[in-house]
C-alpha cells in the first residue's frame, strides 16, 4: 500500500532505508499515538488514527518552518488489528504531505501504538525556533482554535453529523506546512504548533523566548467554546511571533493562504501572561477521556 | 540524563530537532521493542530494555556498513514505570554508539513500548544492501551465534549466573558497527544482521540477491545449541557475503577486529538452501515466550 522508491534509493525491505539527504539542515522529530489516549477508536476510524499519527509529526516540522521529507512508521498492536485500514490513513497523510514512508517496524503488543519519526529539511534558511520572540512582536495564529476538542465533544454526544468540519478537525487534523513556510519567509521570530492548547503552547513560546504575552482575543472555531480554544489542544494550527505584520500579510497573500489572525503581542515582562484584562488561564490538554 | 547539543544544533525542547546533516547518503531505520514481546522484564532490568531498543536500531545501520548519527526515542508506558532507569540504558547505548538522542516523545499507555528511529550516514561509499551477493561469494558471520537465545534459556532456568556472557548477549546485545564498516571496506556484496536467526536471515540475503546458499558450519556461541544458533535470533552479529576473502581478512585485521568466521558460500542455484549434506532447516525467532 506504500509507494516504491525512486532510482538510487532503497526504502522498505533492507535493514535501513537509503535516501538522498534533503537540502539544508536536517529537522528530526518523533511522536507516537496510543489508542485510547490520543484517539478513541470507538469514535474515529482506524484510518483516521493512522492519519493522525503522521499529521502530528508533520505538524512539528511545519512549526519549524520546514518541509517534511521522509517518514518512518512503527506499529505495535494486538493480533487482529485491521492493518490495511490503519495503513490506508498513514499512506493518505504521507501522500498529502509529500513525505513517503521509507521504513519502520511492526510488532505484536496488547496496546495499539503508532510511532512515527520524520526527517525534514530547513531549505535555504534557518528554521524558526520557539526561542526567538522579541518584546513588541505581534502574535498570530494560522486559524481559529478549539475545533478538535469540540469535535470530540460532539462525537461523544452522538452529534458528530451536525458539525463535520469540527469532527474532521479532531479525526483528521491538518498540519500547516505551507503556513509555517510563509511565516518563516515573513521573518517569524518564534513558532510552535497548538498541540496542548493555546494557553499552554503560547507559554512554551514565551518561556523559551523569555518574553511576556498579552492576548487580545481568542479566535474560536465554529461551535467550540473559549475553554476548548484555550485548553482543548490538538488543533495543530501554528502560533508565531513576528516583528513586521506587514511582511506576514504579504507573505501569506503571496502563498495564496488564508491570512493568519493577530491575537496579541509579546512584552518585555517575561512573567506576564495576560488575556484581555485578566490572567491567561492555565489550561492544557489532559487526555481527558482516559479512564 | 541526556547530553546537550553542540553550538548551532537544537535537540530536545523545540518542535523538532535541528541537526547538521551527516556525510553522504542518509540511512534511516526504526524499530520498536515491546515489554513482554522483545524482552521479559521479569528476567532483565529496565535499563537493559532501554539499551536493547537503541542497540537493535544501531545494528540495522551497522548492517548497511553505515555509522549511526542521531536517535529519536519515543516511549509509551504505564504510569509508574521507572523512566530514569529506562533512560539510563537508552543513554548508555546512545553514548556507546556515538548516537545522541536528539528528540522523541513520552506518552502514557497500558503497555511499555520503546520506539527508536536512527539517522545514520553511509560516509563516502555506497551502503551494503542485502541484494548484491554473487554466486561464488564467501559468506561470513562476525561472531558465533545462539548466545542470546541461550542466555534467555539460562535466565529462565535460574542459571544466569553460570554464563554471564550469554546473559549479556541477551540482555545487552552489541551492534557491530565497526565490523559492518570493515566488511564494507572489504567489498562486502551483501549484508544483514542476525535478528531472526541465521537460518531466516541468510534466507533474506539469499532471496534479495537471487543466489543459493551452502553453509559448511554453524558457529555456536558458548553453551548455546545448534538450534539456538540457527533459529534463536537476536544475536545482532552481521552476516555478509564477499568475493575476496583475503580482502576481508585484511580489512578486519587493519581495523583491529576479531576475524569474521567463514561459514559457507553463495551458489548460482537461487533455490538452494543447504547446510552440510542436508537442507538448511527453516527456523526463525518466534517471540517464543509470549503467552
């Protein structure tokens, strides 16, 4: 179900894959998803689970302003798992992001775990770390937040059919590769993807950069709640800081992308965490459905 | 517990690690180990389990004649797992093979799974695939076999103290990186590591190369049995074919390595699988202790 390598490369079938190195610095990331922790297979399809395993890793590459190049996918699962269905989703995400599966492993296990590693490249410019935000920088999100948590909530309530776009945000999250590259081209000073929730992830950026954060607004996706936008997580939109908002607008326009949403700015008080007139609440994704 | 990056690189702590690309073509491999499948934690220490997760991946790079460069380590496990102990073994193997852990993930799960991906490099020569063996090539192993299976057997019988070197072969297998490089330098035409057992792994090499195999001897480690050497697996010695045995001897001598053991040769009858006067038995590692 997975594509064959070009001439000169060896993918699946030898001890290791042999590939042409991508351009520029290497980006390396690995994340795993566990059935019952990162996805409830009573609510989403096994193909969605496979998609998600790849997409969350691609999102980490996107958050550096990089491009995914190669994926390694290892699966541990109980005998009887519908592997073709799982790999259908893995393959679909791999195709979508131009990141072929060049190797991996398969083992029996009592739990279903899909572990992905991705090799990406920075291209011709340095990647965007979390640590470069400066006081005065504007803060953007590439899209409204809370959709994934809202989608999960509606699925649990049996109301998924009412909001397919939120269900999709949960079941088949999108990695914002083009947006990350546009942000980097616009001189983004720091960037992170929203995996734990806006409140937690903006803190990661602020702490790494040693800046304060003042948010003026929380863009909420569809029928999500503000709480879901702040603490739901798994949206995989990108949050980034940039010194010149005009460059950001121009870069996203040039790339044909939806404009990012300005949500606040960085300050010189490295302990400041503010939302409007109050404190930015502490909230983060808690694997809430886990027993 | 893990080392910090050199200037100019970013390892753990951002969305993805940023590293300098290694020399030559990239080698990519990923394997995971599952507690109760790949190691019995009633018999070996958690640090050994961590070591093994890294070493089996390094072995795949060794089997290409490559060098490991960077590791990504993702762990899914139950709350309460002694992570410092696990990472002690991961860190020890990472140090041993000069392959720093630059990223990864940590998640809760009912099963303990350690998933490793390694990026290696081929250096200045093409890697050794499984598929290049030629009729007439000599076949070598870098060491006697069956030690890992024998070590496990003795541990189960409560006799581990009698054969620490066999226990160590099971609990802390060695990846043969220097040997793989010496074999490549000697013009090895095909190579594979012994993970499933000599009988199965030499078949992998023969099938990929389209050659027959005639084995004259089975080098058996210590108190192991011939059956363990043929079918035990997890020895992580390398098996390779080479056209010029003199080059092999010289290359291993020059590298200061124990001479590999000539165990047979390749033939032009691609279906031939012979051991001495009889058929090479079908045998392979079966996760035999799994309930």
